[in-house]
């Protein structure tokens, strides 16, 4: 299996690094990325459409706010029937870059849950690659489904129950590993 750090690190690009010192008040950005794959906790997925990224960076007294949207399309595998299907991704970018010298103030005054999108920085340049990857990952279900009503595969023979809804076996299948357990229940 490919390590997600190494694959996703290859997605880094110089155009995704921004010099915060050059942002005076607010700046808008819009571009497309030609990413082909993304590695996620659920597996390696193909990106089958360009990744459209629209966001802005806004300066405030404590740092910078980055907000925007990421749109693309992924090819996923259904967790029930194992067929490939396409899913539109409409993710959001939201991050607060706060100067590291203010980190003590935030940690003392805020609950840790409220710091989820807060990133402390000490250099003037920030790389938003991870924010784009996060916005895509947040849109992928833990158990991707081609359809909410997907029937999956027959647990005995593996037939796709979506294509063969009337599929049955002549006799009830009992996993040999559990046959002894069933005998105990039948005795009672």
C-alpha cells in the first residue's frame, strides 16, 4: 500500500504556497489543479476531473483567514457491491492562520475543539495543499455507497444482489466455523 504522506506530498506545487506578507487586506484566488490520484484512509482514489479551487485570503489583526471551495469528481468503490462509481466533490476550505506568538493566548482562552481549523504559523509563507486535500477528504464517506439502497453482494457466493434481486440459495448456508455454535443453540 502506498503511504498517503508520500503520494499526497507529491501533490504539492509552488503555486499553492502563498506569501502572507504580500496580502494587504484581502486577495482572491482561482485556479485548476491536474491531480490524478489522492490517498485517503479509505484507500487510493482516482481524481477523474480537474480540481477547481476558489478561495480568498483575508488579513486581520491576529493573522489570516482562508475560506473557499474545492470542486472535483472522484472514482470511488462502493463498500457494499464493490463497483466503481463517480462522486462529485464540493468541499470547503476554512482555516485560520494565527501568528505563533499569539498561540499561548488562544490555547488559554479557547477550548481545544474550537481550534480545529486554527493553524499557528511563524513564517510568512503558507502552503494550502493540505487544506485542499482536507476539503476533498471531508466529502468522502467512511463507507462509500454507489446508492443508498445498494443491496451489496450475496454473503455466500458473491453475486451482485442489485443485478439479481431474486437471488437465493436452495438451502440455508451455515459457515462451518459457526456450525458447532448453532448446534448449542438448537439443543436449548
